[in-house]
């Protein structure tokens, strides 16, 4: 199996799509449905990449990115934000929080896999 990727996504259909795509391309996907569990799960699985939804119900993906980048055990792990936020300035805000990559929803499968491959 390939590299380990943590997928933080509350939408079950998107989570399944992302994990299935990753599995089909030889990655080991670890799903996280609740953002409140993301930091602990990331420490547990030591991923090579984190895919982060920005709009989560209990905690903002932006806040999670900042928290992970401030954590000595996680700060070196690249984060790819996947979000429906596609307005002017949103990508800059997400990158300023610490995300190394940004993919807008609905995703292009090819762009999604290419972005993952650039970091994992």
C-alpha cells in the first residue's frame, strides 16, 4: 500500500468518494467524519497528507489547519483544503492558515488526484 492520507470530511458522500479515489490510486485513506477528532486521529495515524474540508459542523477547517500547523507532531504534514468556498480571497485565506494546496468542490477527479500526488 501507498502513503497514508487522513481525510477530514463530514459529508458522507464526499468522504466515500475521496476515500474510494485514494484507495483506487494506491493510497491508504483514513476517514474522519467529525472535525473534533481530527487532531487526535492525525497524531495517531501520522499521515503523509491531510485532506481537510473547510466547512465542518463543530469546528472550522481553518481553525483545524492552524491548530495542526502549531502542533510539533503535525506541522510538517502537508494539508490540502477541499472546499465549496470558491469566492475571491478564500484560497488566500486558506493558504494563509497553513494549507499547502486548495481544491474547490465540486472536485475534478483528475485535479484531485494530481494534487494528492504532488504531496503524497
